[in-house]
């Protein structure tokens, strides 16, 4: 059996996308009365020292047997 080639469909062409024009945005006015504040890390307003969390680790069974 010889298969017939399907005919190509001739449809409408899609309109080309319009050229993108970038809008020039004016720079925001910065009020000098409001100054940016550094981040607050609570308690002493500083990053907390790292703690030894080895006590709270779920240790493997072979290590728990050793203890």
C-alpha cells in the first residue's frame, strides 16, 4: 500500500510582534530623613554564636551502643 502525502495546510500568518519601546522611568526621590536601618538579629542585635547541637543529633545505632 502506498501512503499518500498529507497536504500542507496554508493558514493565516501571525502578525509580527510590535517593537518593544522601553519607557524611561524617572529616578525615585530619596528622602534624607529616612535612612536605611541595618538588620536586627534580636537579643543582642547581633548574629548569635553557633551552638554545639551534637547532643540533639539522632546518632546512628552503632554509635549509641558505644556510649
